């Protein structure tokens, strides 16, 4: 488990740093605001995930947690795909 958490942590930290650099490069004059909004969105996502997961846990839907997580991930990927410009 420790190895998995370590690898996950490396991946998250790397992705977050690259995203912040890209935001700063996209709009240097508003880099501080863009990075702050990005960080806020990450925290909101973590809070929402914790709330959904804890609600499922409290009500005993332990087996459903993976399916709900997969559904949220698919919804996020759909939003990402939709937000990209058509080429």
C-alpha cells in the first residue's frame, strides 16, 4: 500500500505542477488568479469526492464505491473531451 501511495503521489504532484505551468504560460498577466482558481477547483473536487465516498460508506454501499468513482471519471473525461476545440 505504501508503494502504491508513493507512486500515486508522484503522479499527482507531477501532473499538478505541469498544469500550473501551462496555466501561467497561457496568461502570464493573470497567472496568479488562474493558479488560485485551479487550486480551488482541485480542493472542491477533493471535498466532493470525500462527501460522496463517505455518504456511500455510511449507508453501506461499499461495493458501489468503485462504480460511482468510475462514473465520475467518465463524466470528467467527457467534459474534458467536450471542452477541447475541434481540429
